[in-house]
C-alpha cells in the first residue's frame, strides 16, 4: 500500500525547492536529512515523476517540479491560512455568532449584554434574530443559530433547556383601567370578555394553555376576543382600550407597553422560565460560548425589571405553580 501523501510532503518539496539543498532544507524543517530525503522520494514515487534533478553541487527542479511548485505553494499557503483562522477563532480574534431570542429578550436584555461583549471582542460578528418560541426552537434544531434564549415552548428531546431567568405572570391593563392601581390581583378577577391573547405559536400562549390544562388556573382562554402574533401588536390593542391581557413581567416591560400597567397575579402565583436553548450534544464555538457567558454575567449584575429574577445555574427546568 502506497504511503498517503499529506501536507508534510508538500512542505518538504517546497522547502527543498527554495533552498536548493536537502541539507539546508532539513535544517529549516528541523528534520534529519535522511527523513527529508525519504519524504520527497515518497512524493515522487506517489506521482510517478522526478521532481528534482540532483547534482553534486545543487538540487534543481525538474520540468515537472517547476510546474508543480506553484500548486504546492498555494496548497501550503491555504493550509497555513486555515490553521491561522482556526487559531484566531479560538482566541476570539474573529468569527461569527448567531443567536435568537424572543422579542422581549432581544429588545430588553440582549442589547446591554451585547454592548459588553462588543467592548471585549470587537472583531466577532453577531447576528440576532427574534421570533416566536416554536420557531426559535426549530432554528436551533436546524443549526441556523448557535443558541436561543426564550421560554420552553415544547420540550423538544433533541434540545437542552437551561433556565436563565424567571418572571411572574400578571395582568396588563390600560392606565385608566379599574385595576391599574392595584398592587396585585387574583386570576379570578380576569374578565374573559375583555381578554386579549397572543397567538398559539407563542411560548406565552402555550404555557397559559398548559396551566389551564393542568387545572392550575381557570382562565377563560376560549372567550378571548382578539389575538395578536407578537407582544407589540398586543400592546397596541390594549392601549387602544380593546381589552386586557395576561403576560409575564419581562414581556410587559418592553417599550411597546410604556404607559400600560402590570399587576402581578396571585392565587396561584405563576411564573415563566426563560431558558438558554441549545442543541443536545453540540458544543458551542469559543465565540458563542464566550457570548453566552457574557449574557449570563450581565443578567446577574444588571438591575432587572420588577418581578424578574435570575435563576441559579442548575435550577429546575419547569416552574411549578405556587400559591
């Protein structure tokens, strides 16, 4: 079986051609002359051509060797460039990270964390996407993004969900609403006739339906008069006086909800977990891992909105209703 030809054969050929001497080439490559000679002979044997004309005074390229030299130089250069690129990525000198998040995460939390990351790693390109929870999970499954930060929509077995934040559910009402000044209210006070909801493809709606299905709350979802596909649209409906909604605190803290009132709901107290969503068994790139660490550190030092708190690493992955 012939010896496999690799980059070391090309490097040996290129160095002998540049030095015009096996002795000097061996010194440059930190090889014995016999090892270098054997490497070049393996290359010549594999291609069936003589690449050097040897004389007692100098080693010269043959005609075939002269034709092959530019190819060998290009391949060696590409190889060195590829390795240097890998080292640069490992050292966070360059690279790209793709991250996805729910609208409230992208608008309320990520900007501050990304500013901190950019100060430390200005050459890393970060691509941000916001979408509904179900679509975010699919993007992670399809390897379109390195990781996502959102609610646990469907507990996909191929995904890992690491809790990062926990926020409490509350009633969102116009400033002039009868409940606007209350410090808290009960779930039983939610009037189904004025209820506005997010659509079923959102993580918030999916969790509310799970709460109802489990008997944790008796929320008349079927009586909702309108649905919106995103929180900004829902905020506009509430602001227009068309009804009220039930949302987690972080979702109700974005600019779209400025001027509206958030009243924490109790009896029972229910919370949502915002998770790091990643592909099970897939390691993050150095750049993505560093961005994630920056996000986690930011969430533990920044002043979060009322009723939102960080989750200690290793926390439970599902929030239980509490009275």
